[in-house]
C-alpha cells in the first residue's frame, strides 16, 4: 500500500496545529489582559505561549541569565521557548521555521499559491545575496544593542513597565493594526507571492540567528550521487531555493529541515536526512524532534517553576492598567 504520510502533508498538519494553538493562546490572552487591566471581573490565567512572540525580550532575558544566572521573572515562558528554539536549531536545523512558526506557515502558503501562479521565484544571485545579508545586519544590530547594555540597564529594562506589558502591546498590534502596519503587511504578502518567502529569506533576524546555529548542528540532507538520476525535482521543490541536486550534503543556513526535497525525490534512499553526513535518519525525525524539543522544554519549565511568572498579582494589575 502506498505511504500517504508524506513530508509535505506532515509539515502542513504540524504547522496548522501550531497556528491553531497560537490563535487559541491569543484568545485566552485577550481574556487575561481584560482581567488584569480591570476591564473584566472574570479571572483568566496568562497563557505563557504568547511570550514566544517577544524574541527581543527573550534575547535580553537570555543575556541576563548568562550574566546573573537568574531566570527572567517577567517573561519566564518566553525565555524557556527561546532557549528551546536555539536547541532545536542546533539539533534539527531551522525546523522552528519549517514546522512551528506561524509566520513561516503563512509565508509557505503564499509560496505555494505563488508557485501555482508560476511565480514564487528566487531572484538572481546578484540580487539574492546582498538581500540575504539584510537579516544578518538586523541580527547584528539587535545583538549589539542587547550585548552592549550594562547589567544594570538590562535589569532595569527587563523589570520596567515597557517590557512588563510588551505582550499586551503585541496583542494591540494584532487586534488594532495601524493603516501603516496593514499596508506593510499587505505589501509583504504581495511580494511573497512573487519572491519565495520574502520576509523569512531576507528580513527576519530570528531566522538569521537560527540559520547560524543550524550550521553547527549534526543534521543535514544527504544526497547519494551514485543513485541520483539528476531529475531536479528536489531543487524545484525546495522552498528555500537550495540547489539540492548539486550538493552531496546540504549545509545551508537557509535549510528549514522541511524534508520537501526528500519527499519529492523519485529514487528510494537517494535523499535523506543524516547525522554529520553519515548515519541516515528518517525524515519524520526532524519535525517530530523539533515538536518534542518544544514540548520537553514546556514540561521542564512547568515542573521547575520556569514557566509562569511569579510576579505579585497587585504588581501585574498596576502595570497592565497603566498600559
Ligand atoms: S524566518 Fe522568522 S518569520 Fe520566518 S519562519 Fe523563521 S522565525 Fe518565523
Ligand atoms: S534542502 Fe530539503 S529540507 Fe532543506 S529546505 Fe530545502 S527542501 Fe527543505
Ligand atoms: S530528486 Fe533525487 S534523483 Fe532527482 S535530482 Fe534530486 S536527488 Fe537526484
């Protein structure tokens, strides 16, 4: 019987699942903000998952952890998610982008739509290369800003009102986007139909960070040149525009571990994921491993008190009501 679980279907199912989960967390967060800011009497606990949308705050919390050894008390779940994503990038390439990030999911849907319209191109190298550098510049800027802060300023920012209510500001952005934000989002979506994964490929500093970490990790796509029939299906299917058929091992920082190339290859065993380019592993291991990494991080953080904020209720109410 034909195997109906393909990398493509599995990935879509995981991405859709995480996107629905994020929407549910967002819905609960609306209730929390209403309660904590005094607009509703009904208590709703804060879903820690929303802190995953605060990567800059998490980066600051990470540096704070490195300097002081203390876990961020304001957005503890955000830090747990951030560290698990770094671990994930090391172990499973940019599987966070390929399977979990809702923006990556939307970007992928636009890419598929663009392909159907015979668009979704990767620009020629002379445009592509300098544009790819933009996200690394942005990452460098953020890292410089965070890592050059002295410990006192860092602590003051982390425990200050702006950071404390950063998640509520993010919610505000999603619930009541300005005309400018809507225009920029619409423009990015339109460009993503024409240029494959425009935001992720050129502008996202988080993706840039994960790409750099993934270069150090053990997992990569491996091609068996002896059995390859040079059909080019892998290259055509790769959402990151990697020329898979020309490599023996794919070690690109753009590889999102999606396994689409493996699923597209018509020759059994020609393409597979591998550990250090040697031991082959099933394609399912990447997406399942990434999901398990996040789940384990959540279990660990919950069990050890590194997930829910221990800040006093009165303090939270004071800050959120100021927002
Ligand atoms: S590149 Fe950024 S926006 Fe795109 S999937 Fe990765 S983390 Fe999400
Ligand atoms: S090389 Fe394969 S696993 Fe990596 S992004 Fe391209 S299709 Fe996905
Ligand atoms: S899809 Fe498989 S057989 Fe075709 S070029 Fe790629 S690796 Fe070779």
